[in-house]
């Protein structure tokens, strides 16, 4: 597989999230360079970036390895996302463009249509695009980057059950977009906070197994506090 050098970081991250590389496994520059069809230079740069993001750690005598998040670290990541997404929605209400609104409304229409027809195959990807667009609409590159990294980490650490009522979930998406369109930052924040809290209950730590192992933290974690 040959990819552009500037895309190596994205490719390695995607493979880590997908479980292609097991947690704790070594990531050697030579093997990665051969896999992605690039030199070792962009691979080395990608590993540095992924270490800064928390996907990779450097160990003495082993080099770069896929990180092994604890249960506490996973809980913290999920909680950070529930705190920052409402902030992003509030900012989007003040800074969104007409282009952002057009995309958001289009995604809501598609999501509501798929939900009503009981076609759940596309709903997860549509939901991801919705939240990605909402994050981009906040007008803050640093906040957008943080939200993007958190989404990647959540996808890596958790499996997500389908919502009990997809129609209701997409109605919440629509209400958020309406608030953003009206420039009502406080309502956008409140609706997104409620939506994030409800969604948190559907997240389950990935079970033990190849590429899906989450270490037990030193102290027990009470996940019920996140589900409200």
C-alpha cells in the first residue's frame, strides 16, 4: 500500500484505532515504511505526532509501541469529550458559516430519513460526520483539533451501542442545528450537553482481545458516574 508521505500519520492512527496494531505492540519504522510505501522519515514524524496525541509510547529497549490506556484514562477521555462538545456547539452558534449550516442540515435530513426507515447501517458514519462538521464550525482550530483527537481516542477505546431510539437521537441533532442557526449559544450548549450525556451510556470499554485490550487501572473506576 503506497500513500502520500503527509498521510502516514493519519494512516497509522486509523490502523491503531481499527485494532490492526495491538495495544502494547511494537511499531518499527522499517516495517511501517514498507507497509505504507514511504521512507522512514515520514514514519518517524508520524510516530512523534502520535506519541504527542497519546496513541504511541516510547519504551526503553523496545522503541515505539502502541499505548495501553487504563480504564481511568479511558473514562477521562470520554468525560473530556462530554465537556468540550457543548463548548464547541456554543462557539459554532456564534461563528458558523452558511456552508457549515448547509452541511449540518443536509446530514440531519439524511440521518432522520435513515432513522425513520430503520436503516441503521449509515447512521454511525452520518453521526460522525455531523459531530466533525459541528466541531469545524466552532471557528477555533485548537478546539476543533482537540475534539477530533478525542473522537479518535473514544473510537479506539470504546465500542458504541446503537441508540435505543435513532429517531429521537437525530431529532436532538436537528434541535442542535436549529439553535446554532439562530445564534443561540446557550441553547446549543445545553442541547449538546444533554445529547452527550445520553450518548455516554451507550459506550462500552472494548473487551479484552487482539487489538482491543484496555488495562485495568490501579484503582477501580466507577463508570456509572459518567452515565448519569
